[in-house]
C-alpha cells in the first residue's frame, strides 16, 4: 500500500497530546514545527492502510469545528526507500486499537473524497456522457468493436454508481442523493441521444455489436457481480489502473445506447433485451459494491452512525438481491417465450 503524508494543523497547547496519541500507531516518521506560533504543524509519514485509524483517533481526541485541520497527501516516492515492515511473528507488541481489523485499503475519507468528486453533476460530466454515448452509437452502428471499447473506457456512469454504493454503506443521504441525481441525468441524456440517432439513422439489429447487447445469459449475471466487486476493490485499494478492465468488463453505456438505438428504430423486442442487460449491470454493480465495502470494514466513525449504516447496507443488499432475482425470472420467461 502506498505511503501517505498527513499535515496536521492544531493549537500549540494540543501538540504534546497529539504526539503522545500518535506514538501508539505505526507512524514511519513525524516532523514538527511552529512551536512559537499560535498553531503548530505536524507532518506524519505512514502507510496508507494505517491512515484511517490515525484520522479517527485524532478526530475523537480533538473534537470540535476549527480545532483541527488535516490534509492527506499521496506520496509518489520516498528517498531513502523505506525498509519492509517486520511480519507479525517478528513483532512482540500488539497492534493499536481499531487497526487490526483494517484491510489493505485507502482511508474512508480518501475513498469518500474520490467518489464524491465523480458523483457531482456538472458540465464536464454531461459532456463526457454525451461523448461516450455518441462514440458507443457510432461504434455499434458501424460494427467496430474498438470504437465500442473506447466508449466503455470513458465510462461516465461507473463512478456515480460506486458513489451510490458507498453512500448506502456509510448511510450518507447527501452523497446518495447526489449520486442518484447524477446517474439519472446521465442515463436520461444517453438514452434520449441514442433514441434520436435510432430515429434518424438506419440501425441493423442483426449487427454483431448490437446483437451482443440484446442477449442475456447466466454468465452475464456472474460477470457483472465479479466486475462490480473488482471495481469496488480498485477504488478502495487506490489502484486506478485496474479500473480500465472493470470499465470494459461491466460497461453500462453500450447496452444503454443499444436500447435507445433499437427503440428509436422500432425494434422493440431486441430493445427489451438490451434494457435487461443494462438493469443487470446496474443492479450487480451496486450489490457487489455494497457487499465489498462492507466486507472491507468501511463504516462511519461514530458507533451510532455505524449501526444505522449497517442496517441501511443490509436493507439495500436485500433489495438489490431481490431485484436481481426478479430480473433473472424475467430473463428466463422471455427466453422461454422465444
């Protein structure tokens, strides 16, 4: 896990208490300055997976607005190179409280900041959705898989869906509303654009790229679940390069655009198949995302918020699973009818 640099600004009278608290944690190095000033600055270098425990401890020890300001920075490189940490068998001391259960992941605050950014509804997001929908439509109508993959990699709808899964896991209604609004606007815009293209341009439902998005089999359910879990792991581990594979594996834009193109051209039967594939991917991404976040121990800092969030996550997983079962029945019925 990459290192993190924490810059902590706090009143000088709290400096010694903060240093005593930080001594309980596996901090690689600490710098201190500003002893003669009203506020002191502490800089901490520590492994990324230890960040959440340190942040929680500091917030619990120094509550109150404006008393504490913490900036978390990613460390690109460090010289001299840090030595490998000793294994559990080589260390005789017990881990500090609340750190033994932490998985190899970024802190809750880093994950929240990343997903809150991609769930914002702004002009850049709208333009990305429009471009992705246009690229996907052109690729499928011309039956060019490389162009379709380009639309998959843009993937403007993946981030807001992951933000929705995190909002459910943390019981954060504000983030949830923002993610839902962003998803609905993106889906609506792409759908209207593709319907318009289907009305204006000739669409061949038998084309390989279009036909591939109108059939839904058992493997598609498994693929969407596994890819959703991989996407959540990519966000929590900070390995953004892994997201490229997830974007291609569980793409939302191609089936959405396929549904609009076919609906606009009057091919209602194949359009229903594309719609079922889209719903399957959305449900599986959210179900796998919530499950992965819960298994990685992502929860609010305060215990009463954590209990409320735990119930919300369980209810959400039950609802998503029920919807997935209903969808599987609909797919089975539609296949037997044909």
